[in-house]
């Protein structure tokens, strides 16, 4: 069972504010959110900022902005509050030491007084050195030192960390909601630090204490955390009992396009696609990494494609709204193996969502791109109309600029090279006639009437309409693209179309 009826589902996403949010992190958010909403539970955002050396200003706000853009709003967070706060680990610091002390008193953890120099010397002495049952007695800790010496060091406020006392050759077993039974041999695990010298907990202690105090029932995290599972199991066992431990689900990795290893920011930089949800500017280097949002993705499409990276509903359906995902989501359909990221497929998702999205909604999203391109939108309703004409040709929101700019401003560059090979005086005379009719308003701005007039004039002059359509399109938009030519004329109006025809005729006459 994924969930018991008598237990209120509470899940959390607990990122570290160290930089941009990788799409794998957002997928973890999504699966948490879907599970919580499916069972009428609560989704909690907890900021794990215990490693102050890696803290990056602005990263927490970035995380909040990303979740807001995706429509994955937490029920409890540093911003929304809740009954189990604070929701930043740095603000919970005083509570962790008591639990570390409890573990020490029980013999499940110990003080380690080794300096960084001591550890460096040991690493030079022993290749691949690990602080564990084989080496701990040769180190400076409360297991190897006399009790009187430990007391003296503590009384003198000698810096220390607290390490877990990993038992020798104990088998630890837990049931993963995705992977089934998972076993560990404790002899293969080192004595991880639980409490640092500055009094801050490491992830290994904080995640257990916070999950317990916040009454977390299910924990979703990437499979890269599986090696840490035995540490967390023992901390749970020794502090609160295994019956209090959340049910775990370790999610498969998102892989490089070739399937060879975990997808990273460097892969995106190398292959030219985003891996962050939104633009992230590193405050130290001022380097900006582009995100899916700024590349021109709809949030609905981004969420949809993330869901399909490691999950499906057992059918061929691929397009899912968020409410439908909530309805359909089950953990038994989450894959055990990694999911290869395919940017072309990601763009396909976006195109499908663009095609089915409301024109007014799209207009609101693409308006900033027009502003950046310095294309003025004098009438919002006109933009909405244009969106409807071109959206099926757009994979990204940024595509709306090249696909529709000609509706707002005449092209300055015209592909006359594609006209010239079959250009002749008869065609020049035809387009002069069309231009005159448009200038004199001999035909109205109606697409059907414009087409009828065009074909009738062609027949009158002994020309085939099919031979005239490409030159006409290029005259209007500058190239071989765009919606129906008569829809274009109807929207830019005949007088503007006449000017574009004249501009192109002048260019052709020079060749």
C-alpha cells in the first residue's frame, strides 16, 4: 500500500539553497506534490541550509519562484508558514544538538576531535581513507581516548564533530516504494558526521529529526541518496524507532541524452539546452544559466515532460494536465531505471501545449518577448488574433517573434533570391495590378474575398495562381513561412500589403 487510510499524508521537498534548480529537483517536487494531492495530503517545502559555506544569496527565492511558476505551491514553507516551523534548518539549529547528545549517551554516536590536519595526514597515509570501524580507534575520538581525556577536551571547548557509530556487519533492510526490498551491510558504511563543529547538523541528522518533528509520512528523493540510507535508518532506529520512519521512495536518475550517466548542467551547456527550470545568475561569477522558462517553455509543458521522465500511466497517453496527473499518478508506475532526457521530445511537449492553449493566455506570455524585440503591440486584441494564426508553427514561445513579427512591421530583408529564378514581366505586371487594387481599396480586408480576387485576376492575365503564391508570400513576410497569405493580407490590411509588394518589386527590378 502506498498509503494507509488512517494516516494523513505529509511529504516534503528539502533543497539546499546553493544555486539553480535542476530539472531533476523539480521532478522530485512534482512527484511529492502529485502524491500529496492524490491522497488529500500536505506538501511541505523545507530549506536545508545547514551548510553555510555553500549558501548562495538569492537561491531560496529562486526555488520559491520556480515552484510558483510550475504551479506547485507548498502547503507549508518559510513563506506560507505552518504548524511545524521554522521551515529553514538554520533557524532550527538549537534543537539538533539534544538529539546528537542522545545518540552519544546511547552509544550510537561519538565525539571526534580530529583536526583537519589530522584527517589530511590520514588520507595521505591510507589511500581511500574512510573514518570507520577499521580506523576509528587510531583517531582522536571519545571511543579511542580515555574518558578523563574526553571530559578535559570538552571542558576546554575543544572543537569536535559528532559521528555515527556504525555497527559491525549488521544487515539493514527497508522496503522502498519503487524498488522493493533494499539491503545494506553496515560494515561497508563509514562513520558519517552528524553534527558539525559549528553546531549545525549535517543532512544525515537534520533530515531524520525534521522528518520526525514535521510528521513526514513519505519521503521522495533521488536514487543518489540510497548509499546514505543505512545511516538514516540507524538514526531513525536509535532516536525514534523504525515504526516512525517515513516510507521511502528513491526516484530514478534523469540521464544524459545518450543514457550514459546523470544529466548535468555541463551537459546542457555542451549540447545547447537548459537543465534549470528558470534562468539562474550566479552571484559570484555573474554567469547566467538559461532556464526552460526563458527558453520559451510553458509551465504546463515543463511539468508534463517532467512527469513523463520516469513515469507513465500504462497507456500511450503523453499529454497530461496537472489535475489529470494528480488523478492518474501512482508509484507503481514509476520506473526503476533512469530516464534519458530528450530535448527534441521536450520541445514536442511544448508545441502540443502551445497548440491547445488559449490564445489570450499565450498572448500574455509572449508579450514580453515582443517588448524585448522592440516590436510595439498597439492593440492587445490584435496580438491575440495573430497568436491564433501562427501558434501551430511554434515550438517555443520565442518562436512567436520570427513567426509573427511581419504582422506588426514590414520585413526589411526579403528573400528575392527565391523569386528571381522564375520571375518574368508577366508576374511583375500581375503584382502591379494587385498592388493597384489594394491601394485603391478595390477589395476588402476579407480573406475569402481577397483569395477570390487574386485567383480571378490571375485567370484574367493567363497565369496559374500556384505559380504566384510563393512570390506573394515572400513579398508579405520576407521568406517562405507564415500562415495563409490571404489571412496575412486581411490582418495587415491591403494598403500595408501594397507597400510591401512595391518594396519587393523595386528590389526585383534591380536584378
